[in-house]
C-alpha cells in the first residue's frame, strides 16, 4: 500500500483461553491460536493477564513470548504484581488498562488524569525495561494530553462506545462517537503519540475505522474468536485483514 501508514492487526487470544478454562485442561491452546493467526496475517498477538486469571494465565504469557515471531502486546492493570511479571516476560509492548473484578470486559479507558501520579512510575519502569507502553484511553482531549505528559509513546483509543452504538443501530450516537475517535486520532498524532484502537470491533467497524490514517494498529479479539466458530480462525483473521485493507485503500482513493 502506498500513501498513508500501514494498519497492523493485533489478534487478541484471550477468549481461546476462556474456552480452554471452561473445561480445565490444555485445549484449545492460545499459543496454537496465536501461531495460526500470525500465519493468516496477524501482525502481532495481544493477551490480557487479568488479576483474576479468568482467561490468560502467567504461563500462557511466557509460552506466547517464546513461541511467536511477531510482537507480543501484554495487556495488564497497573499493579506491582503485573509489573514484575511483565518485566520478566519482556514483551514487545504493554498496554495498561483499567480493571474491575466484576466487569465482563474492559469497560472504559484508564483514568489517566486522576491516576497520573499512580501511572507515572509504571510507565517509567516498563520503558526502562525496554517495553513500549501504550495507554488504553477514551477518545478524549484531556486523556490524550495526560497520556503525552506521562511520557507514554502509544495510546490505544477505546472503540467500545462507538461499536456498541453501531450494534444497537443508534445511528446519531454512532456518528458522534466516530467523530470523537476521528478527532482524538488527529490529536494523538499532533501530540506525537502513536495511535492504536480497539474493543468491540467487527468486520464493518474495522473497515470504517481503517479510514482514519493516524491509526496504525487495531487490537481485536472477541469477534474474531466468535467468527472462528463458523469459518475457522485462519479465515476469520484473513477476512479481518481484508476488511482493514479495503477500508484503508478506500480512504486513500477518496
Ligand atoms: N484492546 C484492549 C485494550 C482490550 O482490553 C481489549 C479487550 O480485552 C481489546 C482491545 C479487544 O477487544 P475485543 O475482544 O472486544 O475485540
């Protein structure tokens, strides 16, 4: 592709582990899924080690790091325990996310404004350890400015509110949420932040968000794993890659 920057696909394998854990035992193996996803066109693998270990476990992170040839993006809450694990796994990147034990999934962006003092040493330690830090934030100007002031090189914009509005057929809200993402991606770029996005994306929303040239990586999990039940994981990843490429090419040609 020419023109704007390439758009990377990070495949999140958490829910392969969710299915494994439903029965105990070793199958399906998230490492096997990661290798297959890379073969099918993923540019990296994302996994979230939650404090309750409901899907990915410590050993999965180590095995993923050892097995895959592409970057590993380690999602985690900013806690001392996670920091120690991340520094010992030494992934390519860490995405700091908020975590509530009772939530079904990551329900909002990090409070980078209120949590500034808490987050700062985590970003510094991870960066010193050679890990590229990304902050999962709402598409919001104050959050972007705080992320830049914290010295994180990357932000990941939470696409959940937009995707939810699209899914509910709430067109006006979906358009205003998309506009927030568009403005935030431009602002991130203006602040010198590398801009990623993710949460709740499917083929259609990935195609649309691919039109924002400042966004260079999408992290996608739940939809891909669900779709894999019907078409297989490799095909699900290939179709996602195609949707993203089409979205970006259409924007370039526009
Ligand atoms: N990015 C971040 C920071 C996340 O926490 C998640 C969910 O774990 C995702 C992306 C992927 O979201 P989904 O599974 O809805 O595609």
